[in-house]
């Protein structure tokens, strides 16, 4: 199986070059990448322009369907509440996460939007730790200090 | 003060005409509406096209700034986790909600994304009940059955 997390890391590196917090995401269906994106919040001056949101937008345009059933997302950083909520909304079946976010992680670290029996949807979470996912973030924040 | 919830209800009615779940939102700064939107998920085949998300996108484009500080949002239905997360991300200061959502409401009904001490942001929530906000939804779901 192709290492899709590596493709998400390539996306995160594009954010790094732009001075953005480096996060990348890809969406896969039938073993093919149908969308890839990286964080562009500062570049676009858009609070919604997280990697996951941009990838979901691209995948639904590609599919011409708001339901991304049987799709998986690979993302380098644990999604925030907005992105976890968008993953629920889009019906993505499986989420692979490269590293956790102790500050705003909404897939178990701070809250869990994806696996909450009180909400009416549930998404499969797979922790797919990759050292590069955290080291690229450390590199970014070290430079900023 | 202008009744901004009435403007949000006007937006929700546009969704109803399109056969969409009727939800409308407006964003206000300095007592002026800088963005208004209604749910367009089916029309655009976009899982992100909730009224709140479209309004935030419009307001940040208008402001050319991803931070919507000192802005208020008036929305006819309690935001879902995605939209509540987007409100946090955009730094909207105050949220006025027209009716609660017992199924996916993320501002207190099911979970509370906006007022959670474990997350690093907090948004002011004002329940601004208006019978029309719930009756328009009842009308929609009655027709669908």
C-alpha cells in the first residue's frame, strides 16, 4: 500500500515554505489520491483554510457529491474542532492522523468530536504516528520564537 | 438596535425555497451586516456549505483578515461542531442563536465547543430565541416526511 501519510507530509512542507503552520492532508478513494491540500490560513486570510477543509472542498468538487463515503483522510496533525466537525459532515470513513495536538486536538487529545455517542455520527480514527509530522511543526515553532 | 436575527431568518427562507434545510446566518460589525448566507449544501454539493461557514468566508474576504474580532454572528439554528469550530477559529466575539439543535448542537445542547476550558478559545453565546427559527425547520421536515 502506498504511504499516503508521506504525501500529506509533502503537502505540509508547502505550508512551511509559505510561513504557514505546516499541516498537510490528502483524501484517498480506491487507493487513489483524489484531493490534497495544505494549510493556507495566512496566505488566503481565511480562517477556514486549514488543510483538511481545503482537501474536503476539493474532494467534494471532484466527486460532485457532498458525501465522501468510502474515502479516507491522511492528515499530519490531529484536526481541530472545525476540521473534525467537517470530517463528520463529509462522511469520510477513516481518518489517519500523523501526530497529536495537545492544545486543540478534537480527535481525543482535548475533546473527541469524531467518536462521541451523543452526536449522530462516528468516524474511524487511526493513529499513524510519523516522526516527520511532529518534527516539521517543531521546526516551524522554533523559528518563530 | 436592528433585529439582526430577522435578517438571518430571511436568509433561512432562501434555503427553504431551494429545498435545503433552512438555516441562515449574518455577521455584524459596528452595527452593519458585513456578510449573510444560507445553507447551500445540496445545491453546491459541498459538505462545508452551511450558512455559518459561507458567512465566515464572506466576512473574512470583506475584511481581508482571517480574524473577525469585534464581529457578532446571528444564526437561526445552533451551530454543529464544524460551524462552532469555525466560529472559534475566526475569533468571532459574540454568537446569537435563534433555536437549539438537540441532535448536533455544539454550543451546549450536545457538546459545547465554544465554551470549553480545555480548548484555548472561548466565545460568548447568547440565546436569542425566535419562534420563526424553529417553525421554519418544522415546516421543512414536515414536508419531507
